[in-house]
C-alpha cells in the first residue's frame, strides 16, 4: 500500500478524478451493465450518502 501511495504522489494521480460514473448500491445492476459495455472509465459503487458528494 505504501508503494501505491508513493507512486500516486510521484505521478500526480488523484484516484477520485479517474472515476467517470458513480452509482448508489441500489443501482448496482446498472453499474455492472455500464462496466460490461466498455463505454466508461472507472465506475464507483457508493453508499447512498457518498453518491451525492461527486
């Protein structure tokens, strides 16, 4: 984990910025369908209170 964090810092990568779509737990089937289609970047399935933050 420390190596991952070091690389993220060195490469100036911010994982939150890589997420292209966010879904609540209730919409997980739609999230999987989108991921399967290949028409997205990183998909995040979040708890409902996290869904409204992005």
